[in-house]
């Protein structure tokens, strides 16, 4: 029923007090409003070269850090651009540093689950 509503009706519905607490419904309204733009950001990040991806990763104001981190982890696991990704993660948060450390341990010692 949502796709049949006008844009103005969808916006009014999104900001309505009646559905303020219903996150699932509001997300459905939002996705209907911006169906042409949902997924474009993810696609753009997947297509970025590694140098631009690292710049985007270090730009904390971009709002894309989590998506870029996910993409960089996928590329690292796939064996692509491991050196630059490891360097970027080693210069980032503690959790990113630990993630790279564990990936290197897995490569060296296998996925045994032990610390050594």
C-alpha cells in the first residue's frame, strides 16, 4: 500500500506521532521514499579503488566508516590489497588493530582457535 501513496503523504506518515515508536514501519516508509537511492552508497563503496577506500575510511565525518570497514574486511579476506588494508587498520581503532592481528595469526597458524 505504501508505494501507492504520494510523496507528501509518505513524508507526513513518516513524521506522524502515531508511528514514531514503530521502527520497522518507519524504515519501510523511508525505503519507499528513497527507493532509488537505497543501496547506491553501498554500490559506490564496493567499486572504489583501495586508495580512495582508505581515504574514506579515515574520514570520520563521511558517515561511511562502518560500510568502508566492512568492505575492506571482505577484500582482505578475499586476498585483495592486504598490505594497504593492514596498514590502514593498524592506524585505526584498537578493534581494527586486533582484527588484523587475528587475521595474520589465522594465516600463519591456521584457524585452530588457540592463541599461539
